[in-house]
């Protein structure tokens, strides 16, 4: 008889948009493990800052947060401007998200 493996608490992680706080959150139930703050602009989200709470550091939660917020932006038809170094670095390491980037700093003057 085989037994199921013990539950992995990381499997309970959810990523959700908290628009009233202008941020995406990675949560275990009611506990926020990490968040990424954004500003809304027409047709895009500008990610400005990402924080992982110290007790959750080193567990890959911020990466799962970044993947979740980028997947959500894509599903909503939004572009992103990654001012936040973490989100920008995540996109650089995961080129499947490069098509979402709208970097206004790279535009030539009109």
C-alpha cells in the first residue's frame, strides 16, 4: 500500500491582484509572503517595487509572484513596464514574457 506524499505548504501559495492596494500578492491563506506594487496606466501596469517578507525569503516565492502577475497581465491584455529590478530581471531570465514589456524610456523623442 502506498501513501500520498506529505502536503507541500508551497502548493497553497496563491497569487492575486489586490487593486485597492495597487499590488499583486503571493499569499498563504491570509498571510502575505511577497508583493509587487504597481501603478496603473492606460493599457499597462508599471511595476515599481517587489518585497518578499524575510521569513519567506529564499523559497522561490517572488519568482512565482512574478510569473503569476505577468500571466495575469497577459490574460487581461495589458502591457507591463518593469521599473522594479526584480520584475525586470525575471523577464530578462524568462524571455517568454518579453512581448509584454512596454518600456517608454526606450522610445525615441517625438
